[in-house]
C-alpha cells in the first residue's frame, strides 16, 4: 500500500509539473487532484481484487492491470471535460483513442499471460505427477525469470526426492538381507537346541547327558 500511495503522489506531481506551465497553477492543481483521486480509486480496487479469496486466475490479473490503467485515463479525461479544462470535442477524441487502446491493451494482456499461464500449468502437472509417484519429469519454464527459478527448484526437489528414495530402498534391502542372513544362520543351532530340549522333555537321555545338554543350551 505504501508503494501505491507513493505512485499516486508521483502521478499528481507529474501532472502539476506538466500542466502548470501551460494552463496555470489552478488548472494544474485541480487536474492533479483528479488524477490522484482516480488513481487512488483504481489502485484501491486492484488491491481489493488481489486480496480476494479465492484468488483470480493470472489472465484476469493481467486484464485487471490493463483495465485499471485505461480506466484511470478515461475517468480523468471525462472529469477534465466536465470541468471545462478541455473541450468536449477533445474529450471525445481522447476517449475514443483510450477505448481503442483499451481493446489493444486487453488483447496484449491475454497474449502476455498465455505463456505464463501455460508454464504454470506445466509445473503444476509435473508436481502432481511427482505426488502420484513419478520421479522422471524435469520441469522446464522460460516465460519469466521467476518461473524459470521455480521450475529449477522443482527439478532439484524431484532429483533430491529420487535420491532419498533410492537410499531408503537400499537401506530397506540391506535390512531385509541382514534379517534373512541372520535367520538362515540361526536355523541350524535353533534346530539342535529344539532337539536337545525335546530329548530332555521326553526323558530319553540319562542324567549326565541331560546335564551336558543343559550346559550346551545355556
């Protein structure tokens, strides 16, 4: 909000510096007030829409930027015409130019956002695939520096995740092999102990053999 307020003040100061030498101080101050007021309303609307939940799509945000700029210009021209700073003829001419520029600006916003929206979708799809168990996708992006950095970070995350899973699988395999080896090595002595215990329980050995079996088992 502080930066937006600074932009509004800068816009007003620019109008004063531009209009003042030509139309006088009074016209410059009134025009600056108009520009500042309309700019403040436009930026307030932009902040309000940007903070809405759920968030708006990127295309809508680009169009909002273009629409805000065009709306500020058009509202200022109409207000200036109403206050007789410019003639109705000039106001109509400028309004027609602004409206034509609005169409171009909205189309330009859509064109500019197309690549960004597409690559955001690709990054989303790649991360969804990773969540479903895939570890092969490498995320690419080049429409914007921020998206490139995001794609690189996602690719590094996928690679690190794959490495961690490989280490985990190796550790699990080693654990299973160890348990299998221990089980195999213990099978023979346990069988011998079981036979000696059965012989003692069935009382088929003499006293000295029984003591020897117990010592061996111990």
